[in-house]
C-alpha cells in the first residue's frame, strides 16, 4: 500500500474492489450488452420488414406463375382456312365451334357470354398456331387456350365465386330497424311493421285498388332511415311489398286518408340477415350460365393450370392472361448494354485519371466534389436532362433503349467512378513502388499492377451500379421508355421499348385483376435479376481477388 | 578483399558497436566515383527535409546511411533514383550525378534511370504473381530478352545471384507472396538485379526480417558489391559496421559526417556522430 503511494501521485489510489468500482464495471458490461441488443433489435427489425415485403410480393405474385388453360378440341376446317393463306382464315367461327363442342347446350343467346370464359385473344392464338403449323389444316387438334382473366382468377381462388350481398352500411341500416323493434315475423316471412299514411292523393280505392303503393311504402320506411337513398330503400323491401297496401285497402277502403300499421316483407338478402346468416350472391363478374359452362369444362377435366412460360417469352398485352415480360427484359437488356458500354470505360478512365494523374488543385477538388454530389442527385433529374439534351437537343428517338442507356449511364458513372477510385486507393503503395523501382513507367504500373489488383473492386462497383440502373424507373418514364410493346420481334436499340421497372409501373396502373399478381411476379423477376447480378459481383470478386 | 564480416547472426553482436578493423585498407577509395550529390535540398511542400547534402558514392562498395528516424536518410536515398518524383509537392534542388550525368536533367528519363538504379524496399513487396513473373517483369518491360529461353536464363541467373534459386527452383510458378519474409526480400533483390542495375539502393532491407534472414541478406550484399554499387539505409549500426565500407551520418536533414566506416565507428570527427553511435540519442 505504501509502495503504491510512492509510485502514484497523491489522490489516485484506487481500490479495485470497492463497491463503486464494482458498480462501474457492472455499468460497463450493461452498456456493452445494451449496445449489442440495439444492434440485434435493428437487424431483427430489418429482416422482419424484408420478410414481410418478400412474403407479400411472393404470395401476391405466385399465382401469376401459372396460367389457367382449357384443352379445346379444335377442328381446323379446310373450308374455313385457305391452305395458301392460313393467316386470313375465319378463326372466330372455328373457335366458336370448338367452344360449342366442348360445352354442350350453348345456344346462340349465351354463346357470346360463354365465349368470354376464354381469352379474347383465342382466335389469334388459333391463327398463330395454324400459321406456324400449316399441316394441321383439315385436322382436329387439341390446343390449350388460356381462359380470360376473371376465370383465371376464379380458378386460382384469387376472386371468390360469391360475394356478400349486403354492404356494411346496408347491414347497419337493418340493425337500426331491428333496434327500433320494427322487424317482425309474419306468415313465416320477415317483415317490417311500418306506419303508412295512405295518401288520398296517391291511391284510388278501386276496386281493384291502384296507386303509387311502392312510393308510399318507401316513404314510410324513410321515416326510420331519413338519409338513405330511395333506390336503397326499395331494395330493402321485397318485390311484393307494395301489394300489402293494396290488400289493406281492398280489405278496408276506409283506411284511405289515415295512418295505419302495415307489415311489409323484406327482400331475400335482408331476410337471411335477419336469420343471422351472411347473405351471398354470385360475383357480378360472372353470369350463371358462364359458371355452369366453366363447371362443365372442369368436370370433363379440360381445365388445368400449367407453368406460365408465356410470362417470360411473350411481350406485353392488354389482356393479363396473355401479357409477358419478354419485351421488358429485352428493353432492359439493351438499355443496360448501352449503359455498360458507356459508363464502364468512361468511369474507369475518369477514375484512373483523377486518382493517379490529376494534379491536386482547386479545379480537381471541384470535379471530385461534383462527382460525389452527382451520385446523390435524384434519378428523375437525370431523366429530365436526358429529355432536354438527348431527345430535345440531339433529336435522338423517343422511348429508345439507346437513350435509356445513355440516361442510366449518367446515373451509373458516379457510382463506378467512386468505386473505382476506392479500389485504386486500396491497392497498397508498396506494389506501385515495387513496379516503379524496377523501372516501370506510370502507364505500366497502372496497366500491369494497379488495375489488375483493383479489378475486383471495380467490377463489384460496376455491377452494383448496373443493378441500380436496372431498377431505375423515373428517368426511363421521362424519356418515354414505357412504350406498349406487344411483340419481341422489333426490339432494337433505336426502336421504342419498355423496361422491367417501367413495365411494372404500367402493369400496376392497369385495372384488370390479373395485372395485380403479374405486377408482383414482374417485381419478383426484377428482384431475381438483381440477385443474379449481385451473385455475379461476388463471384467475380472471388475470382479476381489476389492476396498481397 | 577483406575478411567476411559477421559470419554469425547479428543477434550475437554486443549492444555497443564494435566495428571490425578493415585490415588497414580503404576499399572505397580504390573504386571509381559512381554517384555524386552536391548541395541537395529537398522540400515536402513547405517543409524542408534535406539541407545541402553533399555525398560521394563509390562503385563496387557498400555505402551505409545511418541516423535517427526522420533524419532524411530514406528521403535522400529516394532522390538517387528519383522515386521522390511521384510524391506530390516534393521539390528537389541541387545536383545529383550518375557517372557524371545530372540525373535531374530534363533529358534524363526517370524510368530508364530507375532501371539503372534499382531499389529494394523496407517491407518485402513482391508482386502478387508467380516467382518467375516477379523476376521476369523487369527484363520484359525493358525488352532485355528476345526469346523465352533468354528470359528464363535471366530469371534463373538473378535468382541464383540473390541466393534464392536453390530454394525455389521447383516452384517458380507459385505465387511470390507465398514465400517467407526473408525469401520474399531476396526475391525482391533478385527482381531488382534482374535488369542489371549499376547501383542498388536498399531502404532498411532487413528491418522486417529475423536475424537469420538478415544475415543471409548481408552475405548477399557482400557478394553483390563485387559487381555493383550498393547504398543502404539502416537503423542498425551493427549492420552498417558489418556490411559497409563508407558510412554517412544524417541528422535533422543534414549530412553530419561521412567517412570510412571504421573511422566513423572508432574515431568520428563530430560530437553528434559520437553521441549517436554510442547510443546517447536516436
């Protein structure tokens, strides 16, 4: 004790076993644990949110990866198709006959509505098939014809066959009437006991009695539900409800001009509601004969849902059951190709110059600051720039992947430059010195030693920049790269095109139910490409990485 | 030819420098003047790092530069092959001549100069390539060999001169970075001498090595100095005493004293040299 006092200055004697010290140690450990806990909470939160996102996209998008189809026996009648000119055959009739043979009891009355079970593209599918297989003319072939979007959704269980007959507010009105004690049971029917003023101006005693009974019944109901529209009130009463007034007048003509209590039967859904059931009606998208015909097709085992290859190999369509991503994938590919060819060499050249050759002065500082800021500029601004300069000034074609790629390369350049500079900086100076020491010129040092060592970093940065560009929507929308591309054949650098993200945008905008799941499926495809690119980035890094 | 210095590893040398007597000869004086620096001043930006350094370096001998950290000895060494050129804001004035030619003359190509004046660095820095490629790189970029056989001959010759060939002859295609520290440093020496430099600059070549590897490098320097001129920067005064014929003492950017190694370590003229070699500072 006295020894330590000799060594240490006065007042710094520490008892490492005192309560105070122990408390401090405990506090330190607690702080450590807290810090770890915050980190774990943050990670769990992030993973949880990501999980929710992915789950919701996958569950929404999964139905789009299969497509409901019906196997139809199609008789390609040589009388209706000219073998010399198969494209101009009467495929509408052929298709109608094929449907009629598959569904017994199609009449001329309901053939139109039953035809709507199938995609509106069906005659063209037949035509394309016959054009590519001319030898089937005169034969009967079995073709899988996609069903239209409502039936696709019905078969996948996305849309229910029956929906609630009463809305939430309609059920609320009825509850109000129940609470007022108006709802009664009479003659085995649910009725509403209402006070009716038999207006002499509106009825004739008859016999038989006539007059605006429906209006009177509505008016008496309105006394209980003052803010409800007339049509809704009428729907609440059964169709034969006004006759109750007529019966009453017939029984006793003296009620005219008086207020009497009359029980009106309610309409069927409300009667079900009164019994405590949830009334259902057929989904208004379908008609009963359509459902009957579809059930017949199902019973005959003709309906099946194979994997939806058309999602990948067909271009866009107005009908969701026929819409695919091939046009968008091709457009994105061309745009990314242009983007890569422009930004990779320019980015590396700029980074190498700035990092290795540029003198350090105010001007290069300014350039550096600007490049770093460019990386943070919102992409829509680049889109405006592309619109003004590439389209407006240089007059390049609208919607073209060339312009899209040029705009995207503006966005990718700063990312590549920053990543390349970081990779160049990370090359140890000893390697440069070693090369300079044996008499390599600056150019040789760069090309033989620094760039190969920096390559994994450069490639990673480039691919991450390209992945960003792949997902970029706003600039492409501004230069019009969201064209409707119904065919993959004429996609080219200078042709109008669309891209994956803009395709997602336009599908998300479409009202058809089928596009909801297709939008999610397209997002999954886009995410798949992004994951693929990142995997390539990691693989390249491993491949080129060398230890020193 | 004087006796081999320090056949034993350096660890066995006692702490105060006990320089061996050089058998009364002055080997450096027998050789021609190889490099001559006069009035060399150097600035890193605003800060002056070298003040009026005058030094003569003789062929076929070892010149050691000693001094405390930050005294400018490495900086001066890097002036001799213009490695300072690549440092931003570095400015050199004065006159450094190689065989009578001013190396800072605008007509002199620094890249060719660095082929004539090779350099070995403090930390072994082989390229992340094969052993063969490491040594072949210099001859290749200078176009010294026209055929593959010639190149192989140069590589094998350089590795042999660097005393590494026997150890690596079976694995020339393996990465140079896989060798031990001492082997890596000898590989770097092989790489430096593969282009037949006239002067070899060594910047603390043994400071990252263990005593046995150090001893091997020192033996190697002994052999190499028969063919070329070596300038070595070292923190170890024992090493300077063992390997060098002339020693220059730097302090605070100034060349304090330069003389025969034996003179410096036994009878220095300057008080500061005396203080440094006896361990009073530094």
